[in-house]
């Protein structure tokens, strides 16, 4: 989930475009190691060598821009990336830290605006991940995102967008900084919003957007304590099948009450056109088993159903696996968790995977 940096994105291996601060850090670490081992200190590092190799074939990798401590701002960092790499061939970008160690205080508009400023330098860009930041660097609920609609507008050919984090609500208006509402974007095929708590206002903005070719929608719903107040009614245009006519995959992940979303989905018209469903990383538990088993006929057309990270007992897990196997559905029920209490109605005993 968000415990480690990505190693692959959009089907491509990730290579870092080194900041000045990162290069100095890597060389210092190499100096310390080699002095200890009694060997000659190199003038380069594997990180530098991977980067230089990737620069000969910029389309062969997803480039990560991850700002370390050092003299560069994100704007200067992006300027240098555009100068040194043939970005006209770059198809995938992964944005890590946009503010050094201050991502809890600095919104992501510094990265958004840098991308928009250099839009002419990225004619082939189709995939963007904004927020490849681990929990050790910044908790997911501390990440300060922004209105990303201008980014989608500037890049009409984007087909895949992933965003991690939401941000703190305005104390007066109670609105959240993350927004992804656009009148129309005909390029987007895949949209993923990762959060420890996804507000209903953000969900309503997304589902009211004009995304006629969207095939993959993944929402990390999270918990109420971190703003996760989205309810099935917020997703009504999607569940009815009206919002995204080409939707084939729906992920309602990391939910505080996975059973609630399971019930809403099973009763929805959109289910018939889906080929895969992801309800993983959530809180599926014993009280949901009877409904899940009764829903096997409605879910039997799916190619896959992901339920990993759940709170079913061993016996319940075996029953569910057997039922879906008989229906020909590939189901993932790995990562069986143990609740933090004995009370079946204690929500805090059944926590989703990504909170804090």
C-alpha cells in the first residue's frame, strides 16, 4: 500500500531523476561504505547509472520526481528535468515529494503548476501518479493535495491518473483541497484516489465529471476520523450505471464498513457490466458472510473479486472461497486479520488497512 515507494507504474519500471541533494546523499553513503570496506570510492552511484541509462531511452521507464532536502525547489527541479531529459518521449510520471520533508504543510499545487507550465514538453504523457510518498515520510492524511482539474484540462491525452492524499478541510467552508471535477475529459481510462478518508464532496465531484471513456475507478474510502464520510448515495451516478458507461472495474477499497459497500454494489445496475470488483483492504467481517454468500449469483459473471485484508474466520473464509470457486469466480481472500476486540459492533476493532 503506502509503506514503500512504487517500483513500477503504468507497466514500466520506475527510475528516479535525481535532485542535487539526492546525488550528494548517495555519494556520501557510498563514500562511507567504501571507506569502511577499504575500496576505492566511486564517482557515481547505481542511482546515477540507472538514470543515465534511462536518459538514452526516456519512454522505457516511468520517471519519478521526488524532491529531497537540498537547494532545489520543485519548480527548479522540473526545469532541470525538462532540460536534461528528452521529455517529448516520456509517457509516465510519478511525483513523489513536492516539498522535501514538508508535504504536510505545502499543497501539491507546486507540482501541478510545474506540470502545467511545461505542458508543451510532455506531448506523449499519458500516466501520472501524484503522491508517491510513504507513511514514514508523511502520513497519508497529512498530504495536502489541491484542485487537479486544471491538470486534466491541460493534459487532455492523460489516460491514467492516481492521486494519494486529500488534505485538511477549510475551517470556514469545510471544503477539502482535493478536487477532480471536470466538465469533460475524453482521454481518461483509469482513475484512482488513495486516502485514509475520502470525503463525500470529493466523490461527488468525481462522479459528476464528464469521463465518457473511464474503464477503471478505484476509491480508497477510509475512515470517518480522517474525513472519510462518503456514503453509497454519493456514488449513486456510478452505481446506477449512468455516470461512466464504459466502466469495467470498480474498486471500493480500504473501507471502514466494507459490508455497506458490498450491499450497495450488489443491488446496483452497474454490477452487470463490471468484469472485476475490488473490495480489498477493508473490514469485511462475520456479519457480512450470509449476504456475501447470497450474492454469489449476482457476482458470478465477474472474472475476479478481490477481498483480501478481511476479518472472516477460517471457517467463513473456506465457505466463501468454495462458493465462488463453484461459480467460477477468482476470489482473493488472503490476509485474514484478527479484530482488536470481541465486540462484533465495535467499528474500531475492524479497521481498514490504510489509516493511521
